[in-house]
């Protein structure tokens, strides 16, 4: 188990639930836009919110942002360690730095300041900005892990341990290999993600392939799905991933068969209606919508509630037993009646 690191009011590592992160898509100085994006992300289930801090005016804006969002605020810093110190002084709950573009002397000064201010850091290595000594390595996964460990050891030597690490690559395979390595090497929580994953259509699948593998192996304490889309899309995708790997059980899982030639009913349409209706319910329930008896009775019977079609009829199951048989035309109404009872 990883060490626990407190980021504002959220503890990561140490067996705490995997936290979902996203990043603002507006300049920190556009405080109104940042606050709006943070509120929408929070509503979608975000736990930790990150803002790019490219200059001192952005670092100064953090104080006002912090006052107006109710999530831990992370300052994302590249190149200039002084920005990270300014961000920490301006109430950032954590700073993310990239050891690939900050010199050792700067890292030392930053570490001393963070220790004084009691602000944690994320050592965030990125495949696109590896430091010179690792840039041409043929083993990219090892290079990512080694680069992070160099910075972590430097901080440990200065007595600083409030560290989170991340090793992001735009390749799913490289990301998985790198995290598997560092997981064995370090005691600190890991923030996992595939960098520059792309548009939602492809980026969600690429991220799910990499991050799903890691999470199923028990690797990952916070997660971000980086998409060329707004922050809420990232948060929704990350939440669904945690559900898919069984790390978030407080929701209504809708099991639906893909439908084939054995069924004439619009199973997908009904499943979608059930999913939309139960989207915000935070209870660990399972509802099955099945096209026929081949797998239908087994799946539907194993859920809290289920329906399996057959010819012009449908069988409704509750808690593993047949509740009733209705005509297919009445199936939707009957199913929703039972869903309402289930959610009471
Ligand atoms: S449950 Fe029945 S209708 Fe659905 S895919 Fe399987 S065989 Fe086809």
C-alpha cells in the first residue's frame, strides 16, 4: 500500500478511494471561467482540480480561485520552480512539477520551500519532455520511471516525503510498462494517466486500455483521462472507468445484451432509457435488460431487477426470482414501475 498524501481535504494513497482529477481548459487569470469549469467538473464527480500556471500572474490568480472552488486545487508548473513556490504561497493544495524541465538546483530550492509551506508535490514525468540524460533511451518505460525516481530521491534526501508520482506517455503500452516499474520502486501514491490521449472517441478507449490494466492490477491512486474535450467529459470518462473496474460500486449498473436476430424488441433503446433514468442514483444496484432467454434469464435473474424478452412476451425478474410475465408492449411501463419501487 502506498503512503497517504493529503491534498487539501482529499487523502490519496493509503487505501483511500481512487481520486478523479481533471484540468481547467482556461487561463488561470480568467478566474470566472476557471470557477465555472471547476463547478461543472465537481458536479460530474471530480475530486481534484488542476490549473496551468505558466507565469506569475497565473500564480497570483490561484488565491482567488482557491476561495471559490470546493475541491483541492493543483498548480501545474513547467520550467520555472519559482512559479511553484509562488503557487504554494498562493494557497495551491499541491504543485505539479516536471523534473524534465526544472534544474536540480531549482528542485532543491523548491523542495525546501514546499517542506516549509507543507504543500505536497506531484513529480510528473512526461514522455514528451524527458530530461536530456534519458531522452534518447531505447527503453522509454524505464527512462520515465528512472527520471521520476531521480527527482523523488533528491526530495527524500532533503527530508521531504509529501510526494505523488506520475509517468505519462501517449502510448498505452509504454504507460502501463512505466507504471508497473515505478509501482515496485516507490512508496508514494501514483497519479495515472495517458498523456495527450486524443479526442473522446479514441482517447477514452486508449486511456481505458492502459489505465484499466493498471487499476485492475491495483496500481493507481488518482486518475485523469486527458481528452481534447471539456473537463466534465474527462471526469465522466474517469468515473465510468472506475465503475468498469469495480472500484466505484455506488451506481446503477445496467447490463444489456447487444441484441441479435433472436429478438425483435429494441433492447438497446430500453437499456438507454433505464441508464438515463438512473444516471444520478448513488446506490449499488444492477438492472438487466435482455433480448431473449439464451442468457436472459441467467443475467436478469442474477440482478436486483431484470427483464428478458421472448416472442411477444417479457419476463420480469426481481432479486433472482420471476416476478411476472407481461406482454412486450407493456414491458417498458412495467419495468419502470419496478425501478421506481427499487429506488424508493
Ligand atoms: S440475449 Fe438473446 S437476443 Fe440478446 S444477444 Fe444474446 S442471444 Fe441475442
